């Protein structure tokens, strides 16, 4: 490959290559420490906005801000409902600054699919898949019914599956990158 060929390849693939590498870094931090550091998410967002401005001008900067806002907006409700951590929200927002709104929404969809597969795999590995599916089915059947009064199970008795969701984000980013090739 000549330098000119490499330059063309880099221009076509770098817009998604750098966010892919950042998402892998975020996933590594999340797996290792169970959190995504603010220095990583905030600097990734700033770099994404700088990339958008440098490569696409003011329209790109606007697109970066829209992607950032969309990434934040898509995950803020699951965060408020305690379904995911604040680092995951900031991570999708930071990658949204690189991707713009259209690719941020695609990343959100891919991340959801990868996250669902990841959760199913972890439940199967822990041999809890069928019991969790039965419990989910019972909950759906009882949806809308009045619960009997009485004490609820304490928080310590409830086993919650917590996975480092930045792994699903990185897998979703890998799918988005693969689709761009």
C-alpha cells in the first residue's frame, strides 16, 4: 500500500477507528475498576468535538454537539432508574461527540443488542438463565396486579446482575466500525 493509499484508508476509517479504540479503553477501565474515569470520558468528548471541528468545520462541531446530547439523552433515563452507571452515560455521550447523531443512534442500538447477548451469556455461564427467565415470566404475568401487603425483600437479599456495560458499548462500537468498512 502506498502512502497515498494509506492516506485514503486513514481518511475513510479514522473517523470510527479512534472512537473504537477509546471505547476499548473505556471497557478495559470498566472491567478493571468497575468505573469509567471522568478524565477519559471528558477528554474523549473534547477530542471528538475538536475532531469534528477540524475535519468538518462548524457544521461538524454542531453535529458533534448533537451526537453528544443524543448519547447523553438516550441513557439518562436508564441511569435515573438505576439500570446503569453514570460512566456509561458519559461514555456514550463522549463517543457521540465523535460520531454525530446518526451514528450515535446506531451505536445505541448495537450496544443494546450486544448488551442483551452479554447478559444472556453471563446468566448462562452462572447457570441462572432459566431461573431468571421464569422469574421474568412471573413478573410479566403479575403485571398490573395488586401486590399483597407486607414487607418486601431487603436489598441485600436481592441478587442483581451487574456487568461492566462499557463492554457492550465497545462491542457495539466494533459492530459500527465493521459496518463502516
